[in-house]
């Protein structure tokens, strides 16, 4: 079994570990001058522990045949739903969202696990039903599977994660092979519903959404976070102010700097060069996942890779966008970099699954060569 380690996609792992290193360095730099030094240093230590656990789980899932997940997809899906139900009943409210369950000293965020659960469930569904259901039936059934989870997440309320789950469903539906005309119909229908929904909102709800897109309307309220993030990004310049020298982050002007706005901290301290380095690493990550998807030995592995890549891409797009002030703040963490044990561990498990998809293809190709001789 251990020989499989040598067959891993080490370019993917290298990009992942470099991003992890940037994230840990940034968390440590925040802790060195933070007003709440003890608490911030504890955050760095906890993230380091979760990183170690995540790496172990990545190696485990990297050698475990990913096709076993197909047999347990239904169990994984319903377990995810149960966790989301439990968090609504017993969860702790943090910043207006009931998204965490305390398990001893650890705060578990079920939605991060549920994202992977939905990917596995949809990959199993689409690969099993390929050729058995018509396009309309496939759309309806997959929508029901996804909506149950999305509804529970919106109920927290966590609109950012519900957007990620919706993106996962839509992307995997597209790549499942349905007729493109249905994709166009779905897109137009969704757009009409989104626009129409605006007119059913109360005045204060419309005002809140307008402030998200234009933070200057409420600089001391809903727009404060974004404005401080934009200032931090703009002050970084080309090479940044230096590690641990960012004024916005070190003097606590920038809120949620460990989670939502860690990208702004990175840009303030390391400048445009640091931002380009991080985005390049994400680009390498997406490129390798795309390669794994295109070379997978079966449709289940292909759809798993598509779902995981979508999960990463949507979160990076939303988080970086809100740090730059071009997207509303939705509380979405930046994968691998932001503080959060549940998110980090689920990401490493996802990468482990991808590594096994890659290993199985390598072994499959090798066996085909041997048979040809």
C-alpha cells in the first residue's frame, strides 16, 4: 500500500503545502503584534494541529480506493444532513450564524463536511444513473438531493456556503452530460427568480444588500469590513510592508483577519507580488485537479474531481472578490489559508481523494501497458 505514496501527484501536493505555509505564516504574523496576543497565538497553534491531522487524513484517503466512497455515498449524504440538522438544534450562534457544534474543546462546522458529502452523493448519483434517466428526470432528482442540503444551510443562515453548494450542483450537472439547452433554461430561470426576488424583499433588506455592493453607503456599519480590507490591499503596494508590519491588520482596524479577510493581510504584508504568488499556487492547484479529472479511469472519479475543483474555485472567487470589494461579504473562508479546522481538514480529505483518483489512473494505465505486451 505504501508504494502508492510514490505515485502521488507531487506538483498538486507541493502547491497545497506552499499555500498551507503561507496561511500559517500569515496567522503567526498576525499573532505577533495582535492586541490579544495569547488568543491569536492559540489560533496559530490550533491551525497547525489541524494541518497535521489534515495531512495524515490526506495520506490515508490517498491510498484508500476512492471507489469505496461510491458504496457509502448514501450513508455519507444522510450523515451530512443529520449534522446540518443537529447544528440548527444544538449549534452555537457566531456572528449571527448557527453554524458550529461544540465537541469537547473543538468547534465543528458541519457545512464544511457537507460540501464534500454533496460532491460524493452527486458523483455517485450521476455515475450510477448515466443513461438510465432522461435529462429532465436527472435535473429534478439531483436538484432534490442538493436542495435538501442547501435549505438546511440557508436556515443557519449561511448564504455564502449555500452559494458554494449551488455552484457544486450546477457544475456537476453540466459535466454529467445533460443536453446544453437545459443548462441555458436553468440559468435563465435562476436569473429571473433572483431578479424577481428583489421586489419581495422589505425595504431594510434591500438596503442591506445595496450596502454590500456599495460599502460607502454605510462606512461605519455593513460597509466597514470591506472598506478596511480595500485600504489594507491598497496600502501593500508592490512588495508589501513586510511580515508582521501591516498597519491595518496589526492595529486591529481590519476585522475577521484570521478568516474572511486573510487575503487582505497577505497583500498588505507582501504586496502584489505576494498576491500573485498565492493566486499562482491556486492556479497550479486548479490545473492539476483538471488534469486528474480528464485522466480519471471512470466517471465517478471524473465527477468527484469536477465537484472538488468547483468547491475550491467558487470559494476562492468569492473570498478574493470580497477582499477586493467587488463581491459582497458572505463569510466564505479562503481555502487552505483561512483559519478553521473543519474547513482545513475537509480540504485535505478532498485532496487525498483526488490523489487516489490519480493513483488509480496511473495503475490502470500501467496494467493496460503490461497486458498489451
